[in-house]
């Protein structure tokens, strides 16, 4: 995972990361809902929050490039909100798996910070 940019706006931290969050599928690239992906993202989020205790919120934008940010999240007041942008076929085939992955990520991060 490569940090592309880090900016502060009105006491909120915004971080862009270049990382591949996709997996191969017969129809093309889909969002990677593996436990390895979950571990990588959770670890990064927890580290960034821990390293920046004075900001009101931390925002993440992750994908293969600045024009392909398929994962976005915000941690604020002990809560994590997650947005994953899916292709139409990925939504049709895997929306339940993506929603379960998002819930697992949210639970893991919020639990780590005592929420």
C-alpha cells in the first residue's frame, strides 16, 4: 500500500492510498472481500487513527490510482463509515459479500478503539 497524498482540511485528515483491492473473477475484476484484504485495510485504518489523535476525523481513499478510488471510509467520534464503489456485475453477484466485509471491517475497527 503506497501513500499518494495526505491533506488536512478543517481539522480532518484525508489520506489517499494506492492499493489493489480487486480480485479476479470470470466476468472481470471484482472487489476483494478476502480476509487478507480485510486485515490489510483494518490495520492501516487503526494505525492512521492512532497516529493522528488530534484530528476530528480521518478519511481514506483507496484504489489502484487517483482516478480509481473504489474504497472510501471515514472514522469520526468512534464510528467507521465505509463506502465501496462496485461495477454493475460486481454489485449483482457480490453485494451481500461486500456488505458482510464492510460490516466486519467496521466491527473490527470500532472494537479495537473500544466502541
